């Protein structure tokens, strides 16, 4: 079985625990041991995503649902060619 061990982060040099449960999960997924501590992994992930939310709030566009006719907002500019559905009608279509 797995036993808890301590690893050293390659980014900041801090020691961090690698629990038996985490080791089992990593092994089951075929992952290698983590090389960075959680804060350094989160910082790297945030940087890869463009600064962690620096894009600002999502722009929404007003539309009329093609199924029920109610007013709704969608995260894309409707072009009038394809039907636009409100959240409930979209879920029902899926």
C-alpha cells in the first residue's frame, strides 16, 4: 500500500505532503508524482489561463428563445441564422 511521504517543490523549494490517498489517485490515473506544491501548481495553472480571470466578466447578449419566446441572455452574439434557446429549452433539447 501507499504511505504518506514528503516531497520538495521544484519551484519554491518548500516541502509538501503527498498523502497515501493522493498517491493512490495519481497511480490510478497514470500520473507522475507532483513536482510542485499546491500553491505553485495553482499559480502555474492561473498563469496558463491568462492571469486567472483577467478577462473580466463575460459579455452577454439579449435574445428571444426560439422555443418558448421568452427573453434570455446568451454568451454569444446571435446571428439570426441558427435558433437561440433559453437555458431551460436548451437543456430540454439536449
